[in-house]
């Protein structure tokens, strides 16, 4: 019996490290955080990831902009982070509370003002929606030291594909991604084509030159952890730009 318990314990440990390695959950790193917008979400609707109205797209106020060191040219858009205020008893709220936010925007560098350089490389910085900042720190703090780690994104429903572009090319915004959350590769297949590798346009907008009008569309989406999910026949042959279609999720 004891040997079985050791085997079970070993397998559980292996599974834990495998999951931690895939999702990035486990190790904490240091950064700083501040806020933008105002209470209730003003100023947080649109951003460099392409998601548009964050409330309408389901991201709400649990969002953050990332500094250059974290943004990865938009490929980190959609990733989820757990953040804690640390080492500043005057401004951190008491207790070990943390928040979980989704990366939805970019905090650009500011080289002209030496005292406002928190988003300059190589600094790791989170520019939080005000409502989220106030869950871990006091308003007057302005900026606080934090620890953070990647955590899995928990989403309701399927992955969403918002079709955009024009008659000459097709752009797809990918939303509501579970698991790792951030998409690093996309392939598309029309009902009359083979798989076509899409390229990142900006944020989580992916494009292909063949417009594929009049064909049913399937997608292969690969996240930063290397996992791939395939959604067949997501959009019917009469799909329209401006419409969102739902596929499988991680």
C-alpha cells in the first residue's frame, strides 16, 4: 500500500509540473503596476490588441496593458496574469489578496520623461484598469511593486472568430481564448483549399490574402504553450464580414 501511495504521489507531482510548465503557472516574478482610465472602466474600452469594446467582448474590467517587455509585439494579448501588491505596506491593501487580469492593451514607452518610464524596456509593468488596481492598492499610491505569474484563462463558451478585412483580403480577430489565452499561430482552411498559414497583422488580428469568399471556413489555433485546437466548419459559405463565429476552445 505504501508503495502505491508513493507512485500515486509521484504521478501527481509529475502532472503538477507538466501543467505548470504548459500554462506558465507556478513561478512568480517582480514588476510594478499602476492604473489608467477611471472607475467604471472609462478609458479601457479599446486597445492595441484589437478587441474593441472590452465589456461587449466579455473581458470587462479585469484587464491590463503591458509594457514592451511583456507585450511581445501583441502576441501576449489574451494571456491571463495573477498579480499581487507586495513590499509596500503603506500603499498595498492589507492581506494577501490578488487579482487575475487579461492582457488587452499596450503601455508604450515614454523616453521624454525620466520619471514616467515604467513602460520602457526592459521594465516589466502592468497598467491596470483602475477598478482592478483598487482591489490590491490604494488610489493615492499611483504605482506599486507587484509580483505576478501566468495563470490559465478560464473562459465560458467557445473561441470566437470575428471576420474583418475587405474583398481583397481576410482579417480575423480571435477572442475568448481559454487555456494559455495568447495565440501564437493560426491556420485557415476554405472548403475548397488546403490549410493556409495566417500572419499576425496587429494584436490578435490574423490575416490572409486569399479572401476565401463563398467558402466554409475552418481554423487551427495554436497557443503559446504549443497546444492546438481545430475548429471545423466554423463559418458557413455565406459568412459575412463583421460577424462573429464560434468554434472549439482549449
